């Protein structure tokens, strides 16, 4: 069976480890028999990648890392207040490498918003409250990191580099998918990238 390869571009230090964990979990849930190589993400600040010529440069680097294997490149950046930015970034990426499949996903507000949607599945883990429940409007929380910090009871500070990968390995994917349209988009995009050029050997 042909190996699928997924490259990615992220903006946060914690996401360098957290995103591959999420991608592997999604790939396994979609098709546990499919061999998928998830490459270590390329990290670049959001303010940098949206500059003229920069997304093109980084997607070129990511596309080359695929080495001609089927699959594609995921660009994952916080939406902040610019949810429409994904379409422009996707066009720029595709114009740069029309021979490569791309997906651009922008979690509403920030990456941790997916954890807030599935907060119940994180109760009692990483110092979080044992009765943890999602906020009323998870996608309306502007400081998801701060929300996680306020709901810790172990006295420690929330650390993206330490806590993001651990929470990424734990949060309920179906809860996140049903409650966060951006996470459902990620799921569907991964499914599309997995099927891109994938044929039985």
C-alpha cells in the first residue's frame, strides 16, 4: 500500500509537537490500515507567513519535504479575528505549487479553542479541574490559554510547549469535531489529503 506523507506549517512552539499528534490520531481514526508519515512541522510566525512572498516560500519548502510522495501540506494558523484569511492563503499556496495538495485550517481565535470544545474529556488531566466543562461559547473565548490556566487547580502555569502536546493526545476528537467547525474542517481536509494519489500498491 502506498505511503501517504503529510507536511505542515504551524505558528506556535507547542504546535510543533501537538499537531503531529493530532494528525496521527485523525489518520488512525479515518483508516488505521493506511501508512501515513507525519513530518515534523515547519514553524513560522503568523505575522511573517502572511507577508507577500512568505507563504509561497514556506509552502515550497514543505512541498519539497514530501519528496514526491502522495499526501499534501497543511497550513494551520490561529484565525484571531481574520477567519477569511484561509482562502487567500490557500490560493497563494496553490498558485506556488499547483502540483501539490494543500489544506489551510484556522482554528477560531486560537489552537486551544479545540481543547475548550472538548473540555469534558480533559477533566482531571494536566492539572485541570475534575468537573471541567466547556464554556458556553468556546469559539467566543478570546484567550483560550487563559481559560485553561484559570481552570487549573495544581498551581502550575499553562505552558503551550508542555501542555499542548499532552492535551492533544487526550482530547476527544468527536467532541471537538461536533463542536468546532474548524476542527471538522481539519478532519475533512486530512481525509482528503490521505486519499490524494493514494492507491494500493
